[in-house]
C-alpha cells in the first residue's frame, strides 16, 4: 500500500495556481481521506485550483479508482451521522443527499443504515423531549411548536400527527 509522508505546510503555503496536477491530486486524497466526500464537494474543491475539465475529470477518476471517493460510502456515513448526531428524519436526510446530487440507489443504500425500531425510538425521544420543554403553553401552541420543530428536522408528518393526537 502507498504511504504518503509529506509536510502539509508545503502545500498550504503554495498558491493554488503554482501546484502541479499530481500535487493537486495528493491534496484531494488528503481532503477525501479525513472525511467522506461526495463528487459534488470534490468538484467544488477542484474549482479552487483553476484547472481544465479534462484534468479535473482525470483526478476524480483516479480518486474513485483508488477508493478515496465513494458515493455509496459517503451516503451511508452521511445518513448515520445526521440521524445519530443531528437527529434528522428521513425526509430531511433524503433532501440533503439530493442537493449533493447523490443517486437514488445510493440514497436507498444510505437509508438502510437506519434501523426502523431505532428510528421509532428516536422519534419518541425527540417528541417527548420537545413536549417537556414547552411548559406553561396552551395545548394548541404546544402542538404547533412540536409540529414545526419536527417537520423542520425532516420527520414524516404522519408520524408527527399520529403522536400529536395522543396528547
């Protein structure tokens, strides 16, 4: 396996126009290795280097072939992170992945990372936490605030309304 041993300060002190194609590729390998990236993010990063499309496409092709860039892996880690850390629902996650031009296949692969029972439990937890934070408000205002909070976070309206009718 290849092992890169280089001084990052060498690359950070250089002007982007002074870099060779190989140096740009090494920078992008590092960029993709410390966090999973989608193709759109890498394209945006490549634009900062002012290189022609043919060279950019070659770099992206190399990143894919060397497994630095993998959209299935990206979508799976993105779904896990947004669900477990930000507590987003499936609707918001799907919309954010679509903004990043992730294919429907990779979105479905990513959503498989969410266990349905865990999804229901997380919804209950978030709902109850929000409800308990709304002390001293009328029931109608509580329901409205819970609804807007959970819709913004991407939870399904059917789940929300079903739970709101219970209170």
